[in-house]
C-alpha cells in the first residue's frame, strides 16, 4: 500500500514533466519495484534536434541577410553606372567586384587621380558598409613595360595606382583603414585582348550576412 501511495503521488508530480526530475525519480521507482533502471535517450535526441533547428534557422537568417545586402548593393551600383558608364561590376555568390579603367582614373603613366573621379569614388564608399572583412584594391597594367624614375616597372605602377585609390577612400570615405588591402599585380591577369581594358583597378570584398 505504501508503494501504491508513493506511485500515485509521483504520478501527480509528473503532471508537469521536468526531464531531469522524471529520470531521477523513475530510477528510484524502478529500483523499488525490482526493475532495471531505465536508460533515457530522449534528452540526447532532443538536444540534437534543437541544435539542428538552431543551425537551420541561423543558416536561413544568414542567407536572407546576404540576399538583402546583395540587392541593395546591386541597385546602388546599377544607379551609379546609369550615370557613369566607366564603372563595371560583378556579384558572384557573396563577393562584389568593381572594375574601374585606369584611363578614366589616371593620366597615362601616372598614379595621380584625376579630380573628375573624386565624386564617383565618394559615392562608391557607401557600399563598403556592407563589406565583411577586408576590402581589396588591386592594380593592373597592360603588357607594355614601363621604366621611369618614378615607376621602374609595371609592378610599381599598378601598386601605386591601387594605393592612390585606396588612399582617397580612406581620406574621404567611411571605412576603417585596417580593412583595406592594396596589391599591385602588374600585367599578370589580363581580362581582354584589348590592352586598354587590362589597365584597371579592381575593388573587391565579401558581402556581410
């Protein structure tokens, strides 16, 4: 009778099930009735489901934010291009690449930015708010070698041009200088058989998600 009474008391207490309490008391009850102590696996399974659910939700949230940011960037850049045909761009997965022809930015053999591009660059800096990690400025030349006191090689010229553009962005724009990376790639990565199209500065970055 004492055991039956204890059973009913426990059944009432289980009306709001707490997994840990249930397992603790169930083990004692099993022992009282000379049964093997049960092994509960529900907690492990539930934990796995919760983790999977959280991961799925986080992935969906990241993808949603990424898509929103991509749409904002695409509309923004398209609007600039509509007003200024010199800028080209591409968006692949989570990476943005802006392509600016050197003849539009600089005089021949020079790394001094033309005053006419300042307004465009100041507008472009707004999209760096959506950058995740570093923003890369890469200078490219054509395959015609340069050898001047200021620029002994195409490496020097391409790096100087990328640096000039990055410097303007840092000075006039709203981006942390620690996020900027500058490289000169000379003529090693042509994108066209037309030489003028290979002279360019490319700005690339990953999109926040």
